């Protein structure tokens, strides 16, 4: 893995990955259509002679294929991650997740690139009856278009790996926290409390149980697993790993962490019910024994990750203005 192609390079996870790959001495081609990515997140990368940014959309197969030429590994992170409002625009999950992933795989086939890492999600498990949920848990009915589209992406990756001899790494994330975070409950709560520190509106009953992972730990896990896989003489087709912490918190716990860090005691108003929206899994906790068996471990607790995310948002108020 010497010259890497990263889709969604200007996004939260993608831009952090780009910086990490460059620090590891890799050549990186970043690809982003800037529908949600931020130019500011690539300021550090742009200073590197080993980085090239190409603005483009994964739905443009010919442009994607040209941009990928000369690379030897692909990190496919570009996606529509709008789980909450997926039912308002169902075409987005199909086009920007399923069709985009198919195009990435086709561009790889044309360029004879054999390695891919894919950012999937714990949402593919739906409302699993097995907690913590292992990689081999049976899939229940899909509860979100986002989860359904990611599962379709996984299916395409498996088929291309079997049919064309690709080597795939599928990572099913819990929610990721940390620097450059632009989407999720920490930002939503902080934005509310900035506007009116005396009151915080919370979707659901606040008892939803969630797991989160710090961005630095997420990237370390991915690169650690891939390095181990590449070092093996016997090649695999696809390996799937849950990425998360060995703990979970209630939404109320997260509210407490945020309010304590801000020195606030707002009145809490709940919308009611055990979930915030259709497709909001009230209990997400992934079994991470498989990835931990490789020697990887987390460096931050969920509380530490939430506080660090909040501190970054406080230092980067412009993110709130663009939401």
C-alpha cells in the first residue's frame, strides 16, 4: 500500500485518515464532491507534496476511473450518512451509497486495484436481539434506508472480492467522535445549548443506549488490521470487523458529560418514546472481540471522546454556522 485513493477525503473520517496516511509516508489521492466535506479539513494535507486532491463525484464513473489510475489501495468512505432524514429523500441512500460503491468497485477493476477498505455501520444489524452484537449475528429487518444501503454495499464488495480476486476489509462502525466532527448528537446538543443554555430538547426518552468510538482509535484499528492482513502470505477475500468500545452509555449520560463540561444545568425536555426517529436503534453495542484479538485497543473512554469532541467544537464555531 504505497499510493492510496480515499473517497470522502474532505469529510470527518476521511480527512483524518488522509493526514494519518501522509504521516505514515503514503502517497494519497483524495476524492470528494464537497457536498458535505470541508475544504478547511484538508489544509494540512495540501501542504504535502505526496497529496493530490481531485474534486469529483462517485456517481461519475468515467471521472472516478481516471482519478484512481496508478493507485494500489482504496479507502471508500464517501457516503450519505443522513440516517435520521433518510425517509425524506430515499434516493440518496441508494445513489450515494449503493450505486457509488458499485462505481468504486468498477473503477478498481478497470485499474486492476485489488485492495479495498470500506466504512460500513453497526446499523446493518438493525435492532439486534443479540447484545453485544458480533459480526456473525443474524440480520433482522433493516430499520433504516442507510443501514439497508450499507448492507447492499457490503454485498457488492463480497461479490467483487470473490469474482475478481479483490481483498476487502469491511469495518462496521459505531458512531465516531473527535476532531472535525460535524454530524451527530454532540454537535446538536452543543448548538442548542449555545443558543439557549437554559433548555435542552432531547429526542426520545434519553434512555437510548449507544456506543461511540474516538476517531484516533477508529483509524488506528483500521490501519492495524489492514497491515496485519497484508503481512500474511495467505490472502483472504473479505474480513469484517466491528469497531467500537467495550462500553456504552445512555443518551442521558452523554447529556450529563456535555452539560458538566460546559458548566450548565439546563431544563431537559424529552420528545418521548424509546427512539428519536424511525430507524434509530434504541440499543447499539457491538461485540469487538475479533478486532481486539489482533492486539488493538482503545485509548479513550466514551466520556473522554465526547469531551474532546466538545472542546474541538468550542474551538471551531464555524462548524455550527454551516449546519
